C-alpha cells in the first residue's frame, strides 16, 4: 500500500470508528475531517452535521454524502464578502456523481433498511466509502488548484 492509499484508508477507518462509536453518518464524516480546527469550530460543524443523519431524518440524501459536501465546503467554501470558489461546485458534482455510481443511490431510504437491526454495520461501510472518496477528491482538488 502506498502513502496515498494508506492515508485514504486511515481516514475511512477513522470515520467508520466514529460512526460505530455512536455518531451519525454526517457527524462521522465531519469529525474525521475536522482535526486541525479549533474545538469551537469542530463543535459548530458537528452541530450543523447533526441534522443530516438518517437522510435528513427522512431517508432522503445520505448523511455521509451530506457530510462530505460539508467537508468540501470547509476547504473550498466562500467566506462572506469574498468571491465564490468555482472549484466547490465542480468538486461537489464530482463527489455526488461518484457516490451515486459507487453506492447505486444517494438516498438513505434506498441504502439502508431501518427495520434491519444491523443497519448500522451497513451504514458504517457506506461512511467509510464516502470518507475515502472525499479524501481522494480533496487530493485531486489540491493537485488541480
């Protein structure tokens, strides 16, 4: 395993551990990528991510994908009063399309069965896959900027 693959694997494992520790899918992605922020920034991001779990609580957009969009916003989002970073839209679209291709759907209701007692194990795998995908997209974004 090369250094890049190892970094991607470590990030995916971290997100999965956070999820299995009790965080929701969006919170897990946020927490796995927010190290380096101060404690208040990490907490604020986690509060914002909380509402995205379970497909916005309604089975809609997968929370791991929503958390990934938050991470892209952290790196490429607009600061008030500053111009938009065109890379954000491009990278969000890329992430969304690749997530859809990899998972077969972007909707929580299609990806998990809430009646299944073991749905968290399945979701943990999705969280790990989305963390790995975001890590790859962030690396590609750095290479292209």
